């Protein structure tokens, strides 16, 4: 006959057994939580890529209406800006301009436009409603490799819908413009500005604390591009060595297709003189679209 005390002993856990179970749960949690975080970020990455795809399609429609020329923006402090408002009539959704992983407070746009696409006006101070030029698609050396949009943080304080393509002055407003950049951070890159003569980024994002008034606070969220070393690249103008979506970031190319890439797969900087130019690899310039010396490079900010 089994006693009641024997039954009670068999139904209880010892302290060692309890500790083993807790240890197993802790190990499983340590293994699975990063997987869950990666999966959540993957979902945000997909949403971001979808948003950028909408912007890319908006630019394609814009080019159909403007003789194959992409948005040329408006100039301010000798910088071509204002692309977001120019394509808004084709997008008609402010949320499409914002990445769900963007840490900016009230972001206006999470994306930066390739400044190489726009032709800088040789006359400094020529702005306030004056159109700049843009290279037509027929002049692009390789649209499928040319960056159109990349990711950014710190761009806030303006209304992307404040534009009328028939009235170039309508995109001029006091709170700022949508940003442009070369991708290889330096002075005024990435760039947006207020209506004053001194360029001041209106967004505010820093990795370590509050932003100073008037500080340049726009930062690339792409991770360091190819050859981004302190001697030729302002690394403090990136959110980190890797992009915000699982180590990489999203891009739209000039032909409208969307792509996720590691920063090191992208060649950033001002345009070289020709499509086959590779010598700019150590000078901070962009790689030509036809340069074959760097097979790991999937995209470049150069038009030629």
C-alpha cells in the first residue's frame, strides 16, 4: 500500500529540478529573443522597401510628364532641394516618405535624394523659386546601378505635400526642404536647410544625446559605404557602421527598382568624370557606373 507521504513527495519539484527548468527557459529566451527582434526588423525593412518603391514609382511617373527628367528640386544656399514636394502629387501619401525604423521625432522624410542627379546651377544664390536642372534618364550610364534614394534620419519640420508642380515657388516654405546628399558624408552632406542664408538642419537625431541649436543633425542610416575611412569620410554623420535594417539598408535605383544592400556594397561620393572612372576610389569620389574593377559594388551614387 502506497502512503500519502510518498504521493506528496512524488508530486513535488526539488530545488535542483526547478533551477534546471529556469536555466533552460533562460537559454531558450536568449536564443529566441534576437531571432524575434530580427524578424520584427525584417518586417519594418519590408515596409520601408515598399515605401521607397512608391517613391521610385512616383519619380518614374514624374519623368514621364517631364521629358524623362527626374525631379530637379529647388535651390537654397546653393543646394538643390525640394524633391519630396515635387513628386507628392504622384504619391499622395505622407506616410510613404517615412521608414518605420526612423528614430527622428516627427520625421518628414526618412529618405535622401541623390544630389548627383541634379545639375547644380553655376550662379550662386540663384534660388527662391528657380528650377535647377536634372540629367535626363537617357544620359544615365546605368540606371539600374545608380542610387536614387537612400535612408537617413533627422529630417523633420516641413510638409512634403507643400508643392504644386505647375508653380515652382509653391515648394518654398520657411521650415525646410527634403534632403539631398552624395552618400559620402562631408560638410553639408547630407543636406537640408531652413529659409535663412546659413544652412541649418531642422531635424534632430544624435546617437548620444540632445542636439545643439543650429547643429548639423542629419545622419545617413545606410552604414559606412565602400572605402569610408576617417581620412575621407565623416563617419560621425552616419548612425553607425551598419545600416538600420539588419545590418544593411534600403535603396531605390534610378530605374525604379528597390533593393536592400550592405553599405560596403555601395560606392558613394561626387561623380567621377566618366562611367569607367575607378581612380576616385581613394579620393572620396563616386565610382563610374561602368567601372569593373570592383565586382562587389552593387550600386553607385554616380550618374555616369
